[in-house]
C-alpha cells in the first residue's frame, strides 16, 4: 500500500510576525526549527520512513524536510523540488501585516480572500519587485505561467496537476512519500484526497510541523488517515 505523509513547514519568521508570506522566501523561526525536528521524531517513533521526498522551491519547506529527515537519520533519500508545490501567492498582500490588511479592506473582504475558495487577493502590478519573474529562482519558467496572485482554487489547480503527474505514480507503486510544503498547497491536496467541497475545505487548517499520514490501496483509493502526535 502507498503511504503519503503531508507535512506543513514549521513556523516561519513571517508566521511569527503575522505577515502574509506567500512566495516570499523566508526562513523558519526557532519554533519552526523545533517543529520540523519534532515531525522527524514523530515519524521515527511510528517507524514511518519515506522512500522519496517532494518539496516546494521555498526554503521553509525545504529546510523542514531536511531537519525532519536529519532527525530520523534518513537523509539518503532523493528529494524532488517543484515550484508547483509553493504556497498560495498572496499578490499585493504579500509582506504585509495581516491585521493591517484587514483594517484596510474590511472583515468581509478579508475573510473572502483569506478563507474563501475562489477569491484571490489583489494582483501584483507590472514592475513590482515582488513579481516571481524578478526572482532568479524562476528565471527559466515562462513568466506567463507564474502567478501574480492566487485563490485557493488557483493553487489547487497547479498543486493537483503536479500531484497526479509526479507523486501519485509513486504511491501507486506502493512507495512511502513525504511531501513537505505549505498550508494552502497542502489544503489543495487534502481537498482532492478527502473529496471535500469548497465549503468544507475553507474550514480545514493544516497544523505546522505535524505529519498527516494517508494510506492508499493500489488503485489510489484512500484507506486510512492518521494525524501523528
């Protein structure tokens, strides 16, 4: 049976400061480092050792995987990185304090974007230095493929496409796979795996540093879900 471990990165420095992060590439906080190590300890205690790892291109997810695997003394496995597992792009709200944004746009508009399914934040304008095309990491990606803002629906499209393209085939082979990514890219996968509606997924919160284990049969039918603690 294939096993999928979803792991949201540990607390980042922007999480700690209550700032919209999105594609901003920030480090883990001290608490986040401890959470990542704790995730590795949980997996080790359960005897769950992944054969393959996937992460986004953002270092808070990459470092979470590295710290967890180091804690398990299991650093030899391949780790494949894709920008399609990146966090939701928060557009013009990126690098801004969440409370300040809420005060500016109002509770209703804030909640529609923050917790809604198909409402994106305002997009980044032309020439904005925060545009992904200005980041050297994305220099080989067609700028037209890179977002200027995203709803959860948009995030789901790219993350799910990658899941079926790269991750699902490994699960169908019976492998144990670790995906270290982000709150919204993992919510997008959770929505598909658990067949949740847009109304149901807005209530789902993925905890930082706490592995979620899904077990599938050979047809990728979900057999079991377990939160490790």
